[in-house]
């Protein structure tokens, strides 16, 4: 109580620069969970008072963050709904970016903890979620990332309550899935991947509808990714390339200017969005039995990786295709990683296909042997992505991965690249030998001779008299 009273008195001094350290020190004592509602009433009142004034909203949110995270279950249940109301008011009113971000961060914690208390979760889901989502969707344009983070928290902890706004949310995500800001695009794709998990509170046959929505979303993303890839690789694909043939309908992306000299760069950005959405859709748990279109996903992977640097020229559009090709392959490998993680042992029947994909791709992105040092980083991002996916496949498939078995051509090729990449180059060995020769002199000074004698003694150091 004395600590809390001390904190309250300091909070009244209106020194915001001291607030973070002050609250961190207070949390270190762990006194909030041990006090009942009467013990923290002063802090609650202080937080409410600061939240009611525009100049001190940020301070009030800092105190509220501590209360949400550290208060006892009794206190949390007593004040949860009033805290929700305060947070919604902060989100609805125009506020600086840091204040809006902090409000959404506190909201995410509050939704997480309230979802663990059945009675409170029912009240929040039925009464508050739609209003919160509407407020988040109405945030100003410069707070798009903050809005997406708040919506992601609502969808994660209260998926059923968000179902009635599914179409509105889908349109909101699709409008931002090709954002030029990587963080916004990533979060929009993450939210889009959770759409199949949403459902109405009175929905019947939830498992069936979720499975259908999940499969339909995957097929629509596959159709979009294949269509975008066909535009990127126009004229560069071999005859007989397998295109997508499935029930999916392409997403309604905005039209692009065909005469734009940077058209291929825009298409590569759109392909990244489709791959990210595929990755997050495959990673989400729909909480029901689903059928993964493995063959169509593998066809996309093989199609994207079949065009390598050697397949393209260096003139005209081919030079631009060559420029965006590393990003296309890296994004495709994220889809393959998500597929392996999701299907796991079911991918064993495609071990031969994966072996071929790995060996051909690593060969395509192996730079020519360099004669001078400092030139060994060509294609490093693609190779790192490939080895990461390969390591994941070995971890999942185990002995059944068959990377060094099966086709001798691909296994030998893959093994030779693995050995080459783990072996140091001649320049590295030469540099190491030079460094070792320079360090041949003892590093101990004259004052360290006793220590040297003790440490090299057959008996070792003797600390019995210390």
C-alpha cells in the first residue's frame, strides 16, 4: 500500500519523462496482484483521470497498461468493461501515432486476458467487439498499421464475434495487401490469412463452413499467384508449363498500367503479397479438418523456380525480369516452407520432387567461382532462404526426406553444393593462417606469469586457501 500511495503521489507531479522508469520500477515489486480492488482504486482513478484529458492520455495509457497486465483476476473482471470503453474512446478520438499505438497494444492485452474468462469473454464478444472493430476500421490513414494490429488481436482472441464483418474486413485487407510499406503489407496478409477462422456467434455447421472457406481462400490465392507469375514470366517459360487449373477466382487487385516501365516491379510486389497471404493461410489453424491442395501448391513452387538466371537474357524485359527474379524465388520458398510445416509427414510422397527442386534451385543460384576475396556474396538471400527451407524439410521428413538418395544426379549435385558451401575458401584459410602466425607470441604480460604457471600446472589451480 505504501508503494502504491507513493506511486500515486509521484504521478500527480505531471512529469511524463519519468513515467516509464517509474512504472517499470513499480512493476518490479510485483505488488499489484497482491492487492484487492481497494488497494488499486487510487491507480484506477489516476488512470481514468489522465485518460479524460487529451494532454495526459498517453500517461493514462501507461498506467492502464500496468493495471491490465498485473492486476488480480478480481480487479480485472471488475474494471475490464470500463477499461474497454476508455480504450475505444481513445481510439475513436484523433490522437498522435504513439498514443494510438499504445492504446491498441493495451487493447490487445485486454482482449487476450478477457478471452480466458468465460463469462467476461461472452460479454465482450457479444457487446463490444463489433464497436471496437468499427473504431479500428475508422482510424486515420497514417495509423493503418496500428489499425491492422488491433484488428489482428480481435480476430485472434474473438474469431467468432468478428464473423459478421467478414466481408468488410476482407475488403479492408485487400486494399492494403499491396501496400508499399513492408510492415503494413505483412500485417495485412497476416490478417487476411485469418479470415477463414471467423464465424458468426449463431452459426451452424461451423467446421464445414470453415473448411470450405479455408480451401476457397487458398485456391483464390493460388489463382492470383499463378496469374501474376504468368505476367512476370511472359515469354520466359518453357513450353508445356503447367498453369493453375482449379476452382479459385483471382483476387480483385487494382489494374496496373501496361505501359509503366516499372510494371514488372509492381507485379513482383503483387506476387509477394499473394505468397505472404498463402503462407499465413497455411500457417493458421482452422480448428477443423481441411484438405490442403498440395499438388497445386507444388505446381506453383515448381513453376516459379523453373525459370532461373540462365533462362533469361540481358536485354529488354529480360533484364528487368532478372532483376526481380531473386525476390520471386525467395517469396516462393516461403510458401514451400509453410506447406512443409502444415502438411509435415504427408509431404514424404513428394520427396523426389523436393529433392529435384532443391538441387536445381541451388545450382541456378550458385555464382561462378571467384578469384578475388570479397566476391562470394552473390545471390546470398536466395541461397539462405533455400537452405532454411531445406533444413526444415530434413527436420520434418527425417530419414524419409531422401535428399541424398533417390536420383543419383540430383543427390550428388546437392551434396557437392552443400560441401562447397560449408568449406572455407582459399582466401579465408590464408587469412586464418596469417592471423594465427601473428598471434604465436604469448598474450600474458610479466605480471601474469604466476597465473600462467598455476593454470598450466598438472594439479590445476588451488583455491583451498582463498
